[in-house]
C-alpha cells in the first residue's frame, strides 16, 4: 500500500472522492484487509489469536480506518 506511487496523490483527494484539479486520481478508501496486511497480518492470523488479542487488533484497525477517513 505505501509502496504505491499514487498513494500520496490519492490521499490528497480527500473524502469527497473527487480528484483535485490537474490530477486523475480519485480517493480510494482503506479496506480492512489492507490495514491488516500493513501490519503483516491476514484474516487467517486472527483465527489463531485469543479473543482479547483479536479485540485489540480490531480496535487498532478501526482507529486506523477512522483516522484515514478523517484526513
């Protein structure tokens, strides 16, 4: 995700989904699986976690997604 050269430009488009003037990129919201992969995890890894650890991971994912959406 962070190695994608379009990432800074897509984040600059904002929540509206419209590309800023002079660019051809649209805002792409984060998906849960993308956030998991950025931490080196998959949904399969969550199956091996206990309920407390899974809840902590879910909390972090939700915070990342909310922060990304608000920026």
